[in-house]
């Protein structure tokens, strides 16, 4: 049975957008965070893939590529006890107050 993330070869999935785009600053930071957590041994590729695959289907489809990455990193950090969701939400609120909403 296909899960939400498994769109390869599904005619209903539509064409793949292969155009290049300029990355937003937050996307560059999300990619850097992903790399650092990997180098430090905090997360593994299979863990982040599993976290994305386990996302609620509606949430998965509503998020962009890097939003899915950050959601999966959040899941891993919470599962491993590095942070709580409350700590993450609190820090996000602080950053939004300081920088404005994304």
C-alpha cells in the first residue's frame, strides 16, 4: 500500500517541478542544521526519512520540501530527548517576535 510520500510513478501526482530556484535563508539554515546533526551523530538519514514518512498525510502535503525536513528534525530531536516540543515552540515564538513571521 502506498503512503502519502510515495508519489513516484503515480499518474495523479502530476509532473515533477525540475526548475531551479533561489533558496531562502531559512532553507539554507535548515539544510545546514540537517548536515550538522548528521555529522554530530545526532540523527541518521533513515531516521529523518522515517519521520517524514510517518507524518500526517494532510500535513505532509501542505508542507514544502524544507518544511518537511525541519518537521522531521524536530521529531528526531524530541524523540531522542534533546528538546521538547514546548521548548521548540517557545524558541520559535521568540524568533518570530524578534524577526517577524516567516
